[in-house]
């Protein structure tokens, strides 16, 4: 007679299991404080790229995770890509925003929030991240 032996091997540890459950629960649409990319800046034309990169630098200095989409695609396509990536906030930057030092804000899954001064948007997102509030 041979004694059967069963070896138990957990492929995923508890942290990995938790992350899997969290991703499934949120369907990949993490709250702003947890999202890998919190803000996507979408310049309308190449001439707006400098302002977009300056804005991204300012937001990164406040410990926000930011990306700038400089593709030559139309703005609607850039918004669609950001929505598909489930980025919580999209900042659209054009001539008007550069002239007034503001941003046009769009929140994931919702309509346009309108134009805001950069300081107003920064205060809003930093408060949301600090309190870990839902958007």
C-alpha cells in the first residue's frame, strides 16, 4: 500500500486575491484616489501641448498621477480612449483654456463639468483624493 499525498499550492496570495476581487468589484473603474492614472490631459491641437505639459507638471508636483495624450486624433476619439481606460478626470485644453489659464473638465461616465480655473480643479481633486471620496 502506498499512502496518497496531496500538496496544496496557492497560486495567488491573499494580497493578489484581494486585488482581483477589487478589480472585479469596480469593473476596472477605480475611485480617483486609487486609479493608476487620475487625470488625462487632452490638448486639442499641437499648439496646446506646451500648456498641457506645464499643467501636467504642476499636477504631478501635487502628487497626482497624470498623463498627456498628444496623439493627432480628434478630441472625441481621445475622450473615448480615456473613457475606455476608465480614467476618472479628463482635462480638455484648447485656445480658450490657454488664454484664460483654465481647463475644461470631464468626469468619467458623466457629462462635461464645464470650464474651471486650474486652482479650482486642483483643489477639487486633491480634496477628493485626501478624503477618498467617490467622484
